[in-house]
């Protein structure tokens, strides 16, 4: 068994199953923390299932118990290891499907995607929520593009391929326009930080 200790969760990888246990936040009052962890865990499991029903590959949920999700283990390669324009285009298509259902993933990065059986599995819905507005959708894309910049020299073509896939599956122009505005806000903040 392999164990990942992230900021939010402890993830235990077994041969065919994965247990994801949301960790206690010590700065929060214990009873409140317990309530929040349980409700976040429920939401995460629910959104994983909704995504799957709508044609976005996600692990099958086997059990939800308090702050723990037991799910199918997806055997494949983290997208980080196998990224190319075809992969990025397919990610764009799947994100469009999520957005059409009002699902914001919240953490689309190459470590939270697994290529298995020629399909892209979305695995980490720990920050996801349902909201049918342009702003969080734009932020969703922004997070993905920032993660591309951090990891790949050819991030520009990966980004273009993603946008093509996103449009192909019904991703809307208002989201792409908002993305541009979000990026301009980011550049403005960078300039202010540089010049004081
Ligand atoms: N269902 C799964 N199948 C295979 N690997 C998984 C699965 N869920 C998580 N993992 C692995 O565990 C890591 C951490 O899980 P993740 O859900 O991303 O937790 P965190 O919120 O701590 O990032 C992932 O990057 C992935 O490598
Ligand atoms: Mg993760």
C-alpha cells in the first residue's frame, strides 16, 4: 500500500481501491471541523458520481463514510508523464462537459488527471463545487493553464489544443473572454508587485 499525505487528505492506494480521508484542520473548532469535513466529503463523492453519469471518466465510488471516500483505483499514468496536444484537447472536451453541468473542478492540474485505457480520468474533486457562472469556469481554465506553464515548455500549443477541445464540446465564448480578463487582472497585479 502507498500513502499520500496532502494538505487536505490522506490517500491510501491499495491494489484495487483508494481510500481518501479528509484530514482534521487543527485551527478549527473540533465539532465544526467534523461537520465541515463530512459535508465536504459528501459533496466530493456526489460530484464524482455526477461527472461520471455525464460522461466524464471518474473513479467509481464504492463507499462514503464520514470523512472517508472509498473508490475504485484507476490504473494508468498521471497525465504529467504523458502530456501532449491530443491529451490536452481531450482534457478540454471533458472540462466542457463538466462546465455544461455547472461542475467546477477547482484543481485541474496534470497530477489530478490519469490517462487510462485511452481515456482521461478526473480524480481529485476535493475543491469542486456546483455553480453555473462564468467567473468560476474562467478560474477553472486559468488554474489549468498556470499548471501547464509550470510543467511544460510547449504550454502554448497545449493551451490551444485544450481550447479547441473545450469549444468542440460546448464550452462557451463568454468563459474564454472571462479567462482573458482574469489573466489581465493577474498581469496587472504582477506589474504592481514589481514596481511597488
Ligand atoms: N482513484 C484513484 N486511482 C488512482 N490513483 C489515485 C486515485 N485517487 C488518488 N490517487 C492518487 O493519489 C494522489 C492524491 O490524491 P488526490 O485525490 O489528488 O488528493 P489531494 O487532494 O491530496 O491532492 C493523486 O495525485 C493520485 O496519484
Ligand atoms: Mg490532488
